[in-house]
């Protein structure tokens, strides 16, 4: 088992080293096969690990002691249990599909850059696996930082473009702000408990040692870390800008895996969160607000990738809402289904962009149904899934969250419904403008339209099938299923939620959400299959279109004062004070030297004078007798 | 203090030889008093003050020292100032410095002649 | 006579010599002041010699207790004589080169 798990994580690392170091030697074909092959091998190994957990239960694998001091021991352990093995499957599975897709999508790049891309992608998978497999918070943090780094590297992949680099920097810096929260939580844990291993922190005895203020603080700081990584308010503006990277990168990192790291972390620490009412409320409120905010912005966007980006932010908000109301398995379920359909949607968008020769504005698209059949069907399946229409997977996961929200607080449920309606609306707006109606682009683009190669369409098909039937792992009792997923995760979750709702209430809730989604869907289809949006004229429209002006707000309120402060420090403190002190010391030495030199004027008389003075001083100090002074005193005063 | 030998030697050496040398040199050099500018006033003042304080300090030192109280100088008596014991000590205990002093005189003469010659 | 009187006298002479050296500008005058200092020291030495002799004579009448100081004075005079001759020769040479005996001019030691 030890070796198996080591292989899972070492193959992507080998891929990174191989592709990174050998990028000038091997051809594109070799690189593609190797990179994808490593991830597929990881996937197969993950399947074995999963089966092992199914048959034998959770396993903790110990490798070596990472930090070993008198007061603190941090072992390098991996933990394979239901939660991590599920995530392993998703990461390596979706990851290998995306690798396959990228081999065709990135064909236009030259070989060294091609290799660089796959090296970064493999490194990303490695870091994500590290995050998920770790048995203590430190290893998770190592993976956490690693995925942040790879996100930066991949967003800025086309580094010759200045604005892409800016977007990459923005992503990394916002991530880092969240990481500060994570680190503070870590330190708090170490200070209070002296350990960071899951098996020691996440138990009832450890909880007894922490005061409720401790738990609230730790969970709040952990949530701040999740805010940065998983793009919640206020640290979400990096994600739409991150669309500057290649589309498969957006699919992998910003749809399926990295952004879900926060949810993984909170689910892993669910025992801590269940004990802190305040944090749970905060998580839920921020989650639902993010969901609504992002949905309103998505309604008005015209770039195909930006709509999907805001949709991701919105769906992440839903996941956090689920965490906030205690529906941990619901949130994880939504993570898995979201990975399927969002990756599908992004890859489909990539296929469209590829066919349109890198055109991303949906106002220039339309009528692509006939030209790109496979892309069209798979995209449609993805849209239906995200809108929450049964029996596709999105319906089940979203409904589980909404039901739990209804239990907790009716307002959450209502707002969640509003968000679901908006989700259906903007997704079908996107679908209709892109695929239905007449083609609105130039003739040249029309001539070049073609379906994508097999390497790109195969992953689309696989993901479409998964999006369609993926709901089977979580069919709730009220519909006759036995909710396999909750059973899996019951070992992790301390306070499993029980269904307090009656079956009929659940049916009503489900019916209401489906109806609302269907209505929004139909409205969008009817409106947008014939025409596109003009420039937004109403004030609210403008507000949504300009992303609630949040970027501008951040610019004015945070970035500019910081820049001014840094400038002030440089001009005043650095130049005048510090340099002044250093230079001044030199000048002082020079000045005093010049003055002292005048004593040496060559005249013997002066020298003798100084000799006499020296003798006087010597005598006074030597015969340091008070009687000298007394005598002088009597002499002068008698 | 009955130091007869030293008194005579003092007179011979100082008033005889050294003074004569001084007079020779002064007459040789034709020193005119008014031509040379005086030393600056503050330098002279500093010199006087320094010297004065030097004197004051040393007098104070001597006065506060108790080991000199009551010791007297023997006047008009004693035989050590006479030439006989002095000559004896000079040629028995101190003969080496005596000879070396003659060498010193030799070198001084040679040096003076050489300096004067250039 | 108590020894302090002699000490004071000699100290006074000595400091007059010091003030002369510091104050005067003419090189020959400076020289004479140096001789003055030497003479003051000579007198002091002789006084000390008699003081020790007087103290020792009480104990044993045929002592030669203070004779070292007188020998010392003798040698001081030897050295003074030699030094005067050389010094005056140097002054004559300086006069021949610079036609002045102002010690302020003799500042080749500068810098």
C-alpha cells in the first residue's frame, strides 16, 4: 500500500521533471504521450487505492519524520480514506482527460513551450495530490502553496503578454492573502495543541482542550484561506482574470480541482466547524452572497470564458453554502458533479474557441450547431446539468444543498433558488447565443469552422456521460436511492446530517426548484436564440456588466494607497533616512579628519605646548588625590 | 650646600664655554630684533597659562606629599661635595660612564665640525 | 633648610624655562631657556644629595650616601655642553640657508 500510494504521487512529479528538464530534446509527440501516460497511470493506481479503502477501510501511510524537534513532531504521512480516495479519483480522472485534450489544443505551440505546459500541468497534479493525500495540515499547506504556484505559472503561460502576467500575479497575490489566514490557523493549532495531524486534531479530546473562542478563531482563519483559494467574497476577482490562461488550464484548475481545495479542507476539518456556530453562519452567508453576486455578473458578460468563470464562482458559493449549513456530503457531492460538468463546459468552450480561431466573444458566434455537432451535444448536456434539471447530476447535488439550506434557514433556500434561476438563465443564454440562430462572425471564420480532432472530442464525450449519470452516487432516500456518497463519507463527518424533512416536503422542494429552473431556461432560450444583447442601457445592467465595479474599488481602496505608501517609504525613508545615515557617517569621518589634521602644523612650539598640556593632564589623572584639588582650593580662596 | 666641585665645573662650563659659544653665534648672525614678526598673542598667552598651571600643579603635588615634611638639607657641612670623594667615586664606581662621556664629546665635536662645514 | 624650599625654587626655575620655550620665537632664546631648565634640575639634584647625606650622616659619620646625585649632575653638564655645541652649529646652518632664525619658519614637519 505504501508503494502504491507513493506511485500515485510520484508519477506526476516524474512527469514534471521529465518534461521540464527535457523540453529541448523530445518531440511533441513523445512529450504528449509521456505526460498523459503518467497521469493515466496515477489514475489506475488511484482506482486500486479506492478499492483498497472500500474493502479494508482507511489507511495511514508513514514515510518519514518531516520535522522532528523536542516540542513538535510533524511526520510525513499520507492518509487514504473515503474522502481522499474520492478526490484522488476525481483529480487524476479529470486530470488525465484534460491532459488528453491539451495534446490537441496546444498543438500550435513550439516543442519547448509545449513541454513547459505539460511540465507545469504535471506539477499541478502533483501538488493537488499532495494536498489531498496529506495526513496533517502542514502537508496540505505544502500542496496548497504548490497549486497556487502552478496556477500562477499556467495563467501566465503566454508570458509575452503583459496583461496575462498581471492576471497571473493577481491570482497568486490574492491566494497568498488567503494563505496568511491558513498559516495563522496552523500556528494557533500548534500553539494550543502542539500537533497538526488529522488523527490528533480532529478528535473529541482535542476539541475539549480548545476553548470556543479558540475554535471560532481557528475556523475563521481556515475559512480565510479557503476564501483566497476558492474565490469567495472578497478574494474572488482573480478568477475571471485567470481566464487569460489556456482553456484546458481553466478547466482543470479553475473548475475541477484547485478551487475545490478549500472545500476539501473544510470538509476534512468538519468537526471543528460543527462546533462553531458563528463561523458556520459566516461561511453560509458569504457563500450565498458570492453565488448571487457572481450570477448577476454572469448574466451580462459577453466573453464565453468569462461567463463560465463567473459561473464557477457562483457554484463555489453554493458549495460553501452547503458547508455552512452542515451539508458536508452535499458539498462534496456538488464538488464532484461540478468537476464533471464545469470541466465539460470549459473544454467545450475551448473547442469552440479553437474552431473560431481564438475568437471568444459570443456576439460573434451563433449557429454553430450544424458545424460542431459533437461539441454542441456535449455542451448542451453540460448546460442542462448545471441548470439542475433531473435526471442529470447537477440536479441531485444542488438539491441536496438546497434541502439542507431549507432546514437551516428559509431565507437561504429562497436566495438559493434565485441563484439557481439565474444560473439556468445565463447558461442557456450562453448556449443559445453560441450555438443557435445564425452565424454572426466574418466569412473567413465561417470558412474555417470544423469539428475538433478526436483527442479533443473524446474527453468531451466521456465528461458528458459522467455529467449525465454522475448523480447516481447520491440519489437521496426520498427518491428511492440509498445515497452511497453519504455512506462513504460518514466515517469522516462527525455529525452526520439526518434528513429531518418529510418525504413530501422534499418532493415539493425539488419540484419548485425544477420548475423555476425550467422557466428561466425557456425564457433564455426564447430570447437569445434569435438575437444578442445590445450594450446594457439600464443602470442595473451597466452595474452588472462592469462586474459591480469591484475591481475598480479594490484598485482605489487598496492598491493605490499601498503603492503610495511604498513610494513614500522609498523616497523618504530609504533615500533620506537610511542612506542619509550611512552617507552621513562617512561625511562625518571625513570632516573630523580634516579638522584634526590642522593640529599637525609643523611648528615645534605647538608640539611642546601640547606636550606640556599632556603632562599636566597626566599628572592630574595619575596622582588622583583629592588633596591636590583641596590645596588648589585653599590657595585660591585664602 | 658645600658642593664645591660642581660649583667650579658649573662656572667653567657654562659661563666659560657655553656662553662664549652663544655670543659667537649671535654675533655671527646679526640678529635684528624688529625685523621678525612677533608670535601671535593668543599663542603666547596659552603658553604662559600652560606653564603657570604646570607650575601650580607641581607645587600642589609637592605640598600635599607628606614624605618631605621635616627633611632638611644639610648646609655648609659634609664631605661629599669635596673633590676627593667625588673623584674617588667617579673613577671607581662610575668609570664606565666617564669614559663614554669622552666618546660623547668626541662625536659631538666631529658632528659640529661636519655640520659647520657644509 | 627644609627641602621644600629648594624644591619650590627649582620648580619655579623650571617652569620659567618652560614658559620661555613656549613663548619665545627666537631660536637662540629658546636654547637658552632649555639650558635654564637643565640648570634648575641640576640644583635640585644637589639639594637632594645633601638631604640624603644629612639623613645618613646621623647614623654613620663616614657615609657617602648622596654622592650618586652629584655624579649625575656632572654627567648632565657633560651632556648639556655637547648638546649646545651641536645645536648652535645647526642654528648657524639654518641661518645660512634661510636667513632667519624664526622657529615658525621651521615647519618642514608639516603634514
